């Protein structure tokens, strides 16, 4: 079977890029002939990367001609799609060129802002959406968004490679508690609330420490906040890590803290569950579809430092309960293993062809 995968790959190590990279590797391992068309290919020539606007035009023109030359030679197209301008610039050309060449498209739609995007732009994107053969989404949250517009979709979960993320039971020792954040330092992840909530919690657990893995435009601002709160000795900014280093960080940790304002099916939560961590997360977007409060994780309203502190205190006040919740969370992970997900995908490819 000849399949084209259209989507970004690292760097940077974003969720969609990591999923695209894993998908290519696993489909090739399953015996499929895979053509990858990157939406974030390197700029050519190199100096173009330093010229705003021009670099975007160069990338788009190159992308468009790659689509014209490649899509007609495959049997099925797996399109990684997101909300906003990304949909117009990268998804719509694939859909219309594939339609012209009569090649079926499986649109793998992702992104926590889908509801807002559809509400604003549905009349402009409706025609493209109706041209795809099948729509797959990683969560019930996105399935519900599509259903509001009379569009059917199939849930195919994200992929987690358990050979990298090994399970370990957490100790939850108040005297050496290690909390980690593995989201980029951007406004939608609201790391400010996470840091402020941790500062409140640290008054009750002064030996606890927080590691923040990621990078972004708010790095200097968040470091200044840590200094202002007087917790510099407890908080480490470890930067952007490889998947192997992220796995090692999870192995050293007890709790994953996630305070995102917009989300779908975060890989960070799935990976943390796979490693046996207690997950404390905001209950936005697709997260309540992924885990149930007090059963697989501790969920809380967004933008509340008091809730962050409250949930972290719950973990150390009832460690046996927290460990049971972590074990339940680990039980959810089997649905995301490569064998399960790739088998479902190949079946969908065959149906479409």
C-alpha cells in the first residue's frame, strides 16, 4: 500500500510533529510504502530563513509543487490537520489536489481550538471538509465538535511508544516530592498559574521541587515570576528535551502538573500515565474525555492557583488514594499502544481505497 503522510516533523518537538514522526516509522515497520510531505520543511536556500514573509512564501510555493508532484502517485493520503491559518495554508491544498487526482484523503484533525475555529470559519472550510473520505480525531471532544456540524468522525487515539516510557510506581514522599511540567512556555499552557499554585503548595511541602521542561516566548517572564515568589531554589527550567530525556524526567518524578487553557488529547498526559505518575490537570477541552476526575487523574478548573495547590495537597494528604488513581491512569494507556492504533489505521486505509 502506498500512503502519503502530510504533516510536520521535529524540530520543534510539538505534539503533532511527534505523532507524525511516529506514524511514519510505524507504518513503514508495518510494511507500507510511505511518502512524507513535510509542512515545515527546511528553508532552501538557507539564508531565506532570515527574511520574514519571503521565507513563508518560499516554503508555501515549494510545498504546493511537492503536493502536485507526489499526491498523484499514492493510493491514500493521511493528512495531519489543525485549526486556524494552518488549515488554509497546509490542509486545503492537499484536499483539493487529492480530489482532482481522485486520491482518497484521511484527515487526522487535531487541536483544542476547533470549536472556535469552526464557529468563525465553517462557511469557508465546509467545502474542503466535505471532500475528505474519512475524518479521524484523537478524542471524543473533537468528535463532538464535528458532530455539531453534521459531520461524522472516527476516534483513533494518539500513539504512545511504551518502549520509551516505562512504568514505575510513585512513592509520593512529602519530603522529596518531584513535580514536572512538560508543556512549552506559551500563554495557552498557563504555566504562570502552575508556578503560583506550586508556590502556595510549597508552603505545606517545603522540600518539594518543580521541573519545567519546555521553551517559549514566556521563558524570561516565568523565570522572573519564580524569583519574585522566592522559590528559585525549588524550581528548575530544564529547557526543551528529547523524547528520551523527557522519559528520564518522568522516571525521576511523582506528579505531572498541567494547567493548559486549551487542549485536545495531550501527549504529555498520556506519557505521564504510561510512566505511572499522578496527573494533576486543568479540565479543559478534550482532557475530561481522556481521563476521569478522581479515577484516572485529579482535574481542576483552569486559571486557579488555589485549585493547583488544593489538588497537589490532596496527593500528599491521601497518598494511597493518589497511588490508586495513578494505577488506574496507567490502565488507560493500552489504548494508545502502536499495535492497537496502527491496526485501526490500516483498516481505515483499506476501506477508503
